C-alpha cells in the first residue's frame, strides 16, 4: 500500500498572473510556515519515506529543504512542471490590454505587450480547444501529467515491494506475521502545481479534464494537500515476480482527500 500526498506550493512573489513555466520564487515567509508544519508532522509521526518535486523553484526550494532536514531521498521531476501558458506565461493581468485599447508603453514592439484579455477569456471558456500563443496545448499537458504519474506510481510500487521482500527475508516472518507487515504503507510527498494536481485527480476519478468548469470550480489552495491511496491486487506469487507482473492498469487508485487546507497558523 502506498499513500501519496500531492501538495501545492505556496504563493509566489509577483503580481497576479498565469505562472506556468515561469520560474518565479515562492514567498519566503509562506515557505517557512509550510516547512514548519511539515517538519512538525514528520517529527511526530515519521509521515514520509520520500519526496518528489517539480523542478520549478516554487516547489523545488521547499522540497530540497524538507528532504535535507529529514534526511529523505529526493527526486526532481521536470515533467511535473505546471502547464506552459506561452506568451501569457508570467505576464501580470494588469498589463493585458482590452480590445480597442492602444498600447503606449516604451516596449510597443514587444509581442507580450500586445496581449489582450479576449484571448485569455476564450481560453478560459474552452481550454481544450483554444491554444494560447506559443503555449502548451491542454491535451498535451494532460498527456504529460498522466505519463509522469504512471511512471511515479510504477516506481513507488517497485520500491515498496522490494522493501517488503527485504524485510521479510531479514526478519524471517511467517505467513501470518507478513500479512501484518503489508499493512504499513509507504508514504510519499509530492510538491506540485494546481494544474498538475487537477489533472491527476481527473485521471484517477475519470472526470472530464477538458471541461472549463473542472479547472474553474475545483479550487486547489496554496499549501493544500490531496491524498491518493494506491494498493496492489492480491498476488499469490513470490514478491519479485509480483514486481514484474503487476501492471499500472491493475492498481487500485483512490482519492481520499482533495485540497485539504494544510498551511495554517500553528
């Protein structure tokens, strides 16, 4: 059994904007608060066995600090980055033009300076159909997230199964005792982004990620946690054979928590 906590990064430094692939820094004080909460939890319950993070610094900074302090293995995954919003990525909403307005700034030839709200509104209404200038298409983003999620799950199942086998061999556990050891889950903390977490949840729950309402109405708060429980089908074979034969499609994936507030005053 494996528990995976998907935690969204804290708020970032910068004006309100679509921050996708833009590598914007997190607010230091917010990161410190979240680190304190995670450290407290880890010290009292040894909550996590490993850490995985998006390569963007708003996720990676805290992941590295937490894994270092708790002496946990860390994996940085570029595939867990947020969706790339192209020319709109990182551009403050206040800098966008309305239709009919005239740009009079010193960067009149700058392509980003000519961006209009209408383009963004069209994308918000039909995100799977409208592709922003130079941006990642939503279907491509969905495919990328599903691929990295499958890779992550298969990797963790392999690690958990091999650890279980090593434990049983080391302790010489009998059949009854080994069943008890199987109930101890492997817990992983994943630092990711709001869009990535929505896509993972839609994939597991088999919901329509192409609908604008899925992205607009499901609020994934900064510092919130969504928990996924992964379990294997019963295998009446040796453990090393189970590692090779268990397919991703056979795994039971359950969403037990969605966007639970975690970043709060202690």
